[in-house]
C-alpha cells in the first residue's frame, strides 16, 4: 500500500471565521478583562487604606472625646474693658499693692513694682512703673487680663522675658494715667 499523504484541507471560510473569533476574544481580553483587573487592584488598595483609617479612628476616638470634653469645660475668660480713668496722685503709693494683687490672682509671684518719677509731680499725666514677675506663660496671660481690668493702666510699653533655672522672669514697663 502506498502511503497516502494526509493532507487536511480546511475550508477557507472556516479559517476566516476562526481568525475573526480569535480576534474577538483577544479584543475582549485586552479591552475588558485587563483594564477591569487594574481597576480592581486600585480599588483593593483604596479599600485597604480606608480600612486602615477606620481602624485608626476607632482607636483614637476615646482620645478625641476626652479632648473635646476638656475643651468644652474650659472656662472662657472675657477680657475686661473698664472705662479709662486716672489714678489720683494721693493713691500712687497703692500701685505696688494693686499689681501684687493682680499677680496673686493670676498665680504669679511679684518680685517688684517700682514707679519711676521722671517729671515734676504736678505736671505728670502718665507714670512709668517697672514690674518684675515670676511664673509661667499661662499665668502671665492671666496677669495681662487682670491688668487690662485696671482702669488707670494706659499701656504696656515693654515686655522682657528671661529664663531662670526654675522659672521665667517677666519684666514689664507699664504706663499709668495719673492726675
């Protein structure tokens, strides 16, 4: 027997259909599945990030509530705005006591309060007082608020802060209206 060559002939139309179907499947994979898988990877990353943030918020929520409660309980200090007045010259010797009281009310310790007499007593409209205090910044703020409530304090010209080993020292030059 003679060997017959096996040659299979595919009809030309079937080959075209096969190529068209393979092209369609390739387009479906490239246009549908690959972009969708990339989108899924991005969404997975975002989901992980959101889950991390959610866990972080759950862990930190007690701290937020306690800080919020503390901020609501904090007393708001209203700045005193008295009508401006003058200090009678006969009461100039009470200035150190006035500043000492304001320092004690604010939690600071007063080192000194020294009036500076530069003009003649009858002609002076303003008197300079050098005040030295010791304490911290929070209490210094309270002292300034108390100082604003004194009607004859005209202005603060100078504030100098010096760090000491155990505390801060505040030097103020305050102008007082006298008459």
